[in-house]
């Protein structure tokens, strides 16, 4: 059957490759699967239950939860009615919840647990036109449970749903995804069924595996990256297994043994750093063998055959060392898909060398999301670039270097904000991404910086922060970094140490073990360590770009502090405001 709306994925899957384990989560210590047929039944119950509450075409239903089967079941059930899902990050502020409830006109809220319910209740307090119904996925005393919504629908005739589904058109609004970016109030990105499914269909060739594979899901479904990935898994007949938590990912990888998972670069960095830390603990011949293999991996190049001797050594390294890396990831991983930020070239090299292809993608919520992606074969990758533009998508580079894109995956616009829509989508349908980029070899798109984040020093030289930040972040001793220097004589950096790794270094250098994070960051030897680290990173850049001074920050930037977006991007304006005196001291 033709897949024209997102909810067409389930009947297509039932007809072609139904799964006994379509969606799987761990409960009470055991993995509990839901079959494709059961997921369809439950989605129907959601649709009919919402209909009983008076929810219909165009009405907004919010989902606020970590990843679990109910998230996807609710999403598909809402879509079948022609209603609009409004996914919201569990980590955003109460003020943002309130703004989204009002701006979208949310009528029903589906929320995960007691903690998030309390924040929702705080957000709706005093609203003249707030949500009419709230259901929780967890059973809580005195609160309507998601099971009650399902029960409402269970008593209805499923045949009555068919006419409602038939009325839903591909260009109907499917979802409002509120994205704050790094500045301003969250704005609702309007995506249709066609927007997302067009993107999804053009990505099917990037995971060339038969139906029946397993995908581990842990990136938030409230972000378009994991959501489109989920639709893609359903389209390909893969089962989706939900990790218990970020802390349990390593255990879940070994238990589930997935063939694929999506991730963000920072998580891959942490996996890499842990593996290297384990290598450091080895002694004698084993340690030499480990770092011999690692050195080979760091020299790997997808675009170049390095000859018989290198290939022979790499094959041996794969057998003796990298095989253990694969075992740590469950032993069955065929592909890792990385997005949401720039992937460190060293990570791409090492994982590809270890027989674990990492495909880097680039896109944005406004493009549903993928614009360009590395391909599942080595020659379709250029390390340091995000890959070729995917089929069906146009990209051109504007005279000022900005990346422009046009395709049926480009959003319908920003909800209630035609003014903002007109700022980013021009009369010819080109979406202005705000990213600066170039093509390598005429094929591979390389992102060089954010247009709005580049700044000019008092010497009249432009500095692009991202490449500097990326280079500095290669050190396992660095957790977060932000380059500053607008209008100043030189560039400087705010840097948050990776305190676990720093404490290990401090212990090995006989520093006191009872120092607080702030005291450790202020220690003279630690200051010297990070100055040397930054100087080493500087070697890759022109004189006017180099970091001249660095200030160590003892507190991690977070979503809760307002310094990161829900997708972990730094809100430069907020970080600058919160560290105004530190920044001034760097230039005075």
C-alpha cells in the first residue's frame, strides 16, 4: 500500500513484514515487546478515545515524555484523527511549557510521570484557556491515566475511524515542534505528513539491511532527528527498543545487540574516551598493542587506500583490539548515525577503522530534518564533511557562504509567525539555514560555522568559533567550550573542564584530592594545563583566530540553567550574560 501519511506506516508494515517486537521496552527487569498489530490496535484506541473527548481535525495534543512505546502509539493515534501532536522536551522550563500551551492552543496533554506532571500543573495554573485534559503514562493516584484514554477508545467501533483517516491529506499539518534555537522564545515549526515522509523515503537506502533488524532508541523523540529515524525504522521493518536511560545505554547495547542506533557526537566522544581510559589502565605488551591499534585507527581515511602494509596491520588490529570495541556495543552494530552537531574527525576515523561505520547527518527541524548525510560505504564519506546532499534535496551556497536548501521536506512555516517564516524562506522557496558551508570535491557538504556566531575582532578580522571549539573539544579533559571576542583585540575562550578526567589527571600529578571543582579549576597547575591544551589546538589556525586567553568555568552549562537548548547547543547570549565579569577579565 502507498504510504502517504505517517500512520500508513503501520498497515504497510502489517502487510509486508509484521514484527512480534515492533516496539520494546524494559519493565520490571525484562524486555516486553508489542507486536505491530498491537501497536495499531492501541493507536486506534488513542484516536477513538480522543474523539470521545471532542478532539478532532487540527486540535493540538501535547506529548511530554521520555522515549517509550506510548509516545509512538500516541503520536500515530493523534495523526489518524487529523489532530496535531505537539512534542515537548521534558527538560524545558515551566515558562516555555506555558508559552507553548498558549501559543499552540493545546487541548490535551499526555505526560510521563509525577515529576513532569507537577511542572505541567504549574505551567497551566492561571491560564484562561489551558489544556482541558491531562493523562499520565505512569499510574498516579488521583490523576487520569493513559489507560483510561485507551479504554474510552476501546469501546468504540474501529470502522468509524476509517472515514476520519481517509480525510487526512499528505499536506495536512502533522506536528508542531517548538524550537528555541540559541535565542528567543520557542517558535513552532509546522511539519506536514509529506514533509517528514519525503525525507524518510529518501533515507531508506542509507540503512541497507533487511527487515527484522533491531534499533536502540535513546535520543529524545521530541526532537525531529529521532522521530524521523523512528518512522524510517518502521518503514524498513526494524523493531525499536527503548533504552532505559542515558546512564544505562552501555548495558542496553550489550543486552539488545542492535544493528543500528542514532546518537549525538558528544555521546560517541564519551564512549571513545572510556575505551581509551581502559586502554591507559593496561600494562606492558597489551597497552602497546592497544595504542598501536588506536594509532592505526586515527590514520584511517575513507577516501584513500593506504596500501597493503597498512591494510594488513588494520586487519590484525581489528581481530585483536577493535573486535572488543564492537563487543562493547553489543557485537551486532552495522551502522551508527550521528547528528545534532559536528562529529570529531578522529571519532569518524577510529570507528570506521574499527568496522563500525558512523554516518554523519546534517539538517534542522525546519527541514524534517536531513539535508545531507554520509553514505553507508566508505567512498560516500569524506571525514570532516557531513556527506553528499541526500536524494530529492537541493542545496546551494549563497554569495556570503550561507547554505540554502529547497525540497518538499522544508517546513510549512512557523506557527502564528508569518514574519519569521518570511525571514528564512525566500520567494523562490529556498530556506536560509543560517549555517556557513562549502562543497569539498564538489560533492561533500562541509559546515564551517553558524552565520550569526561569527564575530569580528577590533582588528577587523572575522573569527569562526565552531572550528576552534571543535578542535579544543577533542581533548577528553574538556567538557564544554565557547569562544568569545566580539570587538576585542583577540579571541578568548570560556571552558568547562571534564572534571572526572581532570581529577584523574590531578591525582596522577599529586594535587590535593579534596579540592572542590571551583578550587581545582583555580589551581595554578590546572590553569597551566588548559593553557597548554588550548595552545596545542591553536596550531591548526591562523594567528588572528588563535585563542589568547582562557577562563575555566567550574559549573556545567545545562538546559536547566538556561545556557543550553534542549538539543544541547550553547545559548551564547545567556552564557555571555552569566559570565560577563569573567569575559571582561579576559580582555582587560
